[in-house]
C-alpha cells in the first residue's frame, strides 16, 4: 500500500476524461474521485449523471469537463436513465442498427441522489439486472444545495438541516448502510472505495465496469466546504476514515465479503473528527458512543469477511 | 391490404407499436392503460416484437428510462394514465427540452382524490405546458393511426419532440372496435427508420442536459417554443401523407356539420362521437348547430380554430377537467384567449362535465347546447357551469 504513490503515476492513463477547469471547490475529494474513476473507465462509455455537485461544477453551458458521452436529466432518476441507455444499446445492437462496440454504461450520483431520492430508481435498476456500473460519490450531505443532512450523514455531524444546537447534537440518525442495501439485491459486485487509496479505487471501478450485470461502488468523498476542514487535508482525512474503521474498504463479490485493507490497529475516531468542524460540538460521551458503534460495525464486517472466506475455503 | 378486425383498442395500439418496430418499451402498470403494455409484453415474450421491455418500478422511472433509450438513438414507447402521468410530470419537461422523440399513449384518467380509475382529461390538462406534441383521439381507429403518425412526427429531424396520443380511459382503451390494421409493408413504407442526429455515442461524444445559467436559459426555452410551433408544419404534412397512403384524413380541428352553423359545440376525445349523434338529432329538429373537435392540443391550432368559428355566434366548450378557482375549464380558457383579439368572435359558454368517468349521453349534449344558447343570450353569473352536478 505504501508504494501506491510510486505505481499510480506509471499505471494510470494520462488522459483526463474528466477534464480540468471545472468549478469544484478547492480540495474537493469528489472531483478527485471522479477524475480517478474516469481514468479507470476509459473512452468507451456513456455516463448518466444525476443532478448534484459534479453535474453543476462540470457542465455549465457553454463548457463541459466531460470528454466522454454524458447525459444529465434529473436528480432521482439516473439509474433509470442508465437502464434506458443500456436497453437501447442492447436492442439496437441485436437488431443490427448499430455495431457492437461493447460500450459500457456508468451512472454517477451523490449520496442524496443515491441513498435518499434516487434509491427507488437504483433499487429497480439493480433488481432488473441491467449491465451497468453505478458510482455513488458520498460526501455525506446535500452539499450542492448548501450542506443539508442526508441519510448518509454520519451520526452527530452538524449540517444546515441537522444543526448542533442547545438541545441538539446534530445528525440524529446513523448513516444508512448503502453498500449493504446494494449487496442485498444480490448483484454480482459491490465495493467501497476512497480516493485517498487511488489505486484501489481505480481497480474497483474497473472491476465494476467489467462485471456482467449491475455493479455498485460506494466512493467516500471528502467535502472541505461542507465538513468545515482545510482543503489540503482531503487526502489525510480520507486516509483516517479508513484507518479508524469509519469507512472500511471492502468488496462483496457474488455475495463473498473481502476486506481490502485491514489496519493492524484502528486509529481512534477523534483523530478523524478533530480535523472537521462538523463534529466540533460533540461532547466526549457522544464521541465515545460513536467510537463504540464504529468498532462494533467494523467487527460485524470482519465477521462477514471471515464467514465468506470460510465458505470459499470450505 | 389492411384487414378490418374486431380488436380491443389497447391491443390494437400494441399491434401498431409492433409494426413500428419499437426498440425499447419502458412501462409501469396503471389502470386503464395496462392492456396496452400487457399486450406489448406478450409480443416481446413471443418474439413477435424484437424490443427491450423494461418493467420499471414507477412511471417516473418509465419516462426516465425512455429518456436514456431515446438519447441512445432507440425508438422508444411507453404508455400511462392519470396518476402515472402526474408522477412522470417533471420528466416530461426534460423529454421535450432535450428534444427526445419518445412516443406515449395516455389512457386519460381522473386524478385522486377521491381515487377514480375512470376517464376525464385532468391528467392531460395538468401536462399542458410540458412541451410535448399532444393529439386527442375519439375512436380506436384514430388512436392506432395516430400512434403510427406519432413516431413519424416525433422522429422527424425537423421536429425531434416527444408526442402524446390521448385516448379516453375505458371509453376507448377497453372497447372492442372494428379497426383497419395496416399491413407490415405499408407501415414500413410510411415510417422510415429512426435516425436520431446526435445520439450518445463514444465515437462522437456529446454532453446532453447541461446546466443553463440565466444568460442562456431564456434562449433555450425560446428555441423550444419556436420548434414546437414549427412542428405543426410537419404534423400537417405527416397527416396529409398518411391520408394519401391510408385514405384516412386528420386535421388539427375537425368539423361535423359546422359549416353554416350559428351555434357550435366544441369537444375533445371520445365524447365527440356521442356529440355527433346529438347534433344530428338537433339538426333534424331544425336547429342550426354543428360540432368542432380539437384534435391537436399542442401546438395549439390558432388559425384552424379561428377559421372554424368565424361564422358562429355561439361557441359552447365542454371541458373534462376543472381548473380549480380559475376562470373556466382549461380548454375554454384557451379558446377564449385564442379568440379575444379577433374582430368578430362568437360568445363563448364554458361547461365542465364527464368528470371521473361520468357519462354524457346524446340527450345530455342536447341539454348542454340548449343551456349554452340560453346562457349566451341571457348571460350567467357563473364563469362556467358543471353539467349534471348534484348540489
């Protein structure tokens, strides 16, 4: 893992299909993740993009950062749009109207567009088994509209609609486990990724892309603006998210769980939280409660991994 | 040669979509539209139609999948009704704004609450401003013919707009009618393959659906308006060519014994045929009445309407939808607006009726006409009247 910085520049294509010049904030982890994902995806693709930060910052008329065919329609329907593209290509290829270029279909959306308003369309598309890759770029709130809570916002985080106040600790619910929801659809490939681990991210995006049938990759995206952290800490915070066990890197391949990075010892979550203004209001007892939950969830994940290995080995 | 067959109208729509060789059908069940997509599912299951059938999880996703398929360059069809059309609402605007030639039949249905599966035009009227070309039909033959025309209009390089073909739920969707179904060869000769000019294609990347700041939004909307208005030329041309090929003729405003009539009744959809019976009986009683039917709802046929009513003294408009708290039924409001600046114009009397599947018989239409004449002469304190309502 320590050698990523050596390998990535040599192995990643130099082509930028998500071109520079877009309007993302300084230190945007999501723009970085999209850029890395695009390197893994290549040219032979059609991208369906939900409304959100990445759509707004990269497509303002008369400019676009997208060097591959790209379509944006609405907020909650990107998985359905991708379904239509996939079905359209399939029918036209079968009927000889267009040549079979083995073009891939990729849907991208933020956490709000995935875990809240877009969940139904995504569930439908996964259940129907369309051959497409869905990438959720999770910055843990509605950042584009001004940092409102989503069901992916972590417990205790202060947002503009879950503000910390005299009688409130901020976000009142635990983060919705979207990769588990995707895995529950019994699709062939589910993974989590983090641009602080770029090689791992690119590998998973590529794996999802090559999977026959639906693939889902949940990508952690630091948002300095919304999380109230310095833009130059994006990579560091991303690393800590995984090292603390808050955002573990794993894959679910045909139902088999695999942990991609298991730190020898989980870092305390305070090392992660103290760098971000959104957690600043939390008293020690709440932080302890969160710490406890993170450890429990990490253990649950490790148990799934152990059970999966058992099946594969047996 | 076309065969005249007795067939449920929904099934006949499916047969026409089969002959049009649609590539993608995305559909969600809703009464009274279901028989259309059920028949299409059967055709695909039996290999009689080579299409991808996407059984989506909602109408919102049905129309969204249609956007994706049409943007990829596929010939795309769906059908819906009532609540389903309303759930699609925001997606409808995107289809027209992004110039995606989706064809949809709408089995018109009332809107909740109270829940009603029966027909009126509330669903269609709520979608008036979505930028779709909208055609109303009054019998099964018209539906089938206009589904074929709709593909040709929508996909025409000068148009590239989605088309809704409206048919009244149950009154049309579920009746068995004698229908002249053309031969496959005739359909193929009339409908060229879909050639969407700039599909999503990695060999020639395009960005569709960009974010439009204030400096461009007005121009984008104006271009859309100009385009929709101009589509009328193509619509008329397609109907003319359809008439040449199939000897059935369609006009934006249809006439029935209206030439010299001083009193005109205006209807839309399946009620028009009952209204004709009423007109015949009133004519035989020596009354000077005629009927006009609005077939093309969008783009609105201003010239044809003005021409149709220029000699009339009274125009009685029957709406099958309410504009709550508004001036009249939505159709009557538009007719009034279209005629307001004319030098001479008939008095316009607005009726709302036939809501939620309530039937209006020929006798009912005679009552509407008689009451309309009375209101035109004596005036009324109300902006409009609801026919047959129990207070």
